[in-house]
C-alpha cells in the first residue's frame, strides 16, 4: 500500500512539473508508436531498428513537442522580450550596451533548463522500455539510443531559431540575418547541452525527484559560474569550462560586438569624433575580458571567431550522450546476468551498486 501511494505521489509530481503541452499523449499516437515497436524483431538489421524506433519515438513525442501551444509560447515570449528591449541595439550609449548584454544573457537562461526537466521525466520512462527490449534481445540498446537522439534534436533544436528571428530584430541587437542565425545556433547548442544533461540524469538517477534536484543544482551552478554576475574565486574558475552557458554566452558576445564598434562617451578618442570611443575600452567589455570572455579586442582575430565556442558546445553535448549510452550498456549487461549462481548453489550477495543498477530497469514514474 505504501509503495502504491509513493508511486502515485511521484506520478502526480511529474504531471505538475510537466508543461501543459507535454501533459498527455494521445491514444492514437501511442497506438502508432506501439505498432512501430512491434514491427522490430531480433533479426531486424541495425539500421532498420534505428528507423522503426525513431518512428515509434517520433509518434509518441512529436505531438507534444510540436504543437500550437508551444508555437504561441515561444513566439509570444520572443515578442515580449523584443518589446521590452525594443531598439536597444540601435543606440550607442553605455546604458544601451549593458541592456543589450542583459538581453543576450536573458535569452541564454531562457534556453537553459526549461527543457531539461521534461527530458528527465521522459528519459526516466523511456529507459525502462529500452532496457527491457535490449535484455530480451528484441532490439539493440544502441539503436534505441540513436533513435532517441534524432527525435530529441528534431523536436527541440529549431525552437531557439524562431525565438531569435522574432526577438532580436525587434531589439536590433543583430546586424544581419547571418548574425541572427548564428545567435540561434548558439542558443540551440546551449539548449541541447542541457537536454543532454537531462537525458543523463533521467537515465542514471532512478528517482525523478532526485533527478530534478540534481538538475536544478547543476543548472544554477553553471549559470552562476558563466562569468556574468561576478569574477569566480580561483577554486571555482575551472568549473566554467564545463558550463554550456559560458561558451554560448561568449559566442553571442563575439557575434554581436567588434573592436571597431563605438559608443558615446565624454572626451572621445583621437581617432574618432569628440564624443565617440572604441567599444573595446568600455567598462562592461573590460569586465567580460577580466572574467575570461575575450570580445572586441583590437589585433586579436580570436575575439570575433565563434567556432571554438561552437566546438566546445558540441563536445559537451556528445560527452553527455556518450555517458548515457555507456550507462545504458552497463544496465543492460548487469540486468542480463542471472541473480543466482545456479540451481542448488548458494546465492552470492550483490553489491549495492549492482542492486542500484538493476533497479534502474524499472521506472519509478
């Protein structure tokens, strides 16, 4: 009775944490997903398994991840943000520079943990079926893993681009369509890194509640250690290099500002007019440099190149996914082993780690 009440409590908690557009899956989509899964057998080629599992996951997820509610949410949020910061990029004052950077950081945090929490819930449930099919020999755990990756990228990766093409033109913080696309790419990679973290926690942590706590701790720490709020103490300085926000925010700054940009100031620069100074010498830019974000630096071509940040985000994403695959393979291997040494033989006690890994083959939600 107590176990049933606990599961009911977890189910209710999961439904509360889940956004309105992810609250239910239609019976038609579930039936279609089940048909795709039933078409797979142990004799199916690997690529055929990936295809059928992709179609099954897509039928189950697409209706909730891509719908009118979410379109209204994303475009509405973008329009509100663009209206609040309307035309700040068209001004050349120090205040407008600070406001433009604030918009960039707000956009960064917006596409950080809002999709990580639903991912924890979905992977906690998906893990059970994927492990069951792999242990029974029906399908490969690697095929299920790859299919899930493709579905998550296609269902989540393009929303930041919609946000950027609505918000940033209103705020006038990006000069060209290419700049807006680059901003969208950085936000997309940042989002997918946190989706990757959510998938890792949903796979490795048996309880959704503990997964949510771990996700909250990591997401808040990664934002605080991105170098926006304050200069990190020496013992925390290295943490920024595993923070997706640090790379995405640095890339957005590089894409937005050049050393040749100017702002209004008193006294001016001898190479410019009496009331114009190079952006490089603005206090806000100097603070960013002091905190490890090199932007708008004369004679330094790296201050305008974003491929190192893009590469770092891709590495962080795939690093998380490799850990997910590795842990899934461990669960399948441990679960496939019999719990006893044989008939008539004394059962060898299992370690707590093995017991915990076995428990992950059953979803708590």
